[in-house]
C-alpha cells in the first residue's frame, strides 16, 4: 500500500513537471509568435514608407495596410501582396500591379484607369464587382482573377 502511495505521488509529481514544462514551452512559442508578428508589422511599415516615398514596392508585403486615398499613380507594385489592404479611393491610374495579390482588398472608389492587372488576383475584393473591374479601364488578361473568383475573359 505504501509503495502504491509513493508511486501515485511520484506519478503526480512527474505529471505536474510535464504540465509545467508544456506550459513553459507554450509560453515560449507564444512569445516567439508575438515577436514574429511585431517584426512583420515593422517590415510592413517600412514597405509602406518606401512605397509612399518612391512610388515603388515590387514584390513586397503590404498585406492589410491602410492606403486609403493614397496617390499611387504609376506606382510599381509588381507581385506585391496587397491582400486585404484598404485601397478605398486610392489613385492607381497607370499603376503596374502585374501579378499582385489583391485578394480581399477594399477597392471602393479606387481609380484603376490604365492600371496593369495582368495575372493579378482580386478574389473577394470588395467595393467593386467583376463588371466594375472590367469597365474600370484597367489592363486585364486571362490570368486576372476577378472579385468573384472567376478568371477574366474578353
């Protein structure tokens, strides 16, 4: 009986150690995750500053950024990640958005006249319908994905 109590106490102590160890591991993972998020936010902020200063941010991450009413005429944004970005009222006239990810972006009132959207992905973009994008004066090709998720066909 005494051995059973000792074994139970030992088992309880070991399980407590394992739980504490797992908790510390989870806390470490959470801290690493938070650190990675902060680094990503910092890089995104640098990308926004670069874009607004140089009118160019090719192949960069601008995901979920607020570019409402931004003056991005003739901006070079090839292969940029603009997923879920706020582009309400942005001037994108003549911008090169070739291969850009605009999935879920808010394009309400954005001026896409002459913007190159070849190979761009506008899946679930808001503020514009497929028809709005097609009639916007933007350059589209068979690899442009419209807000509905359908490929453009002329």
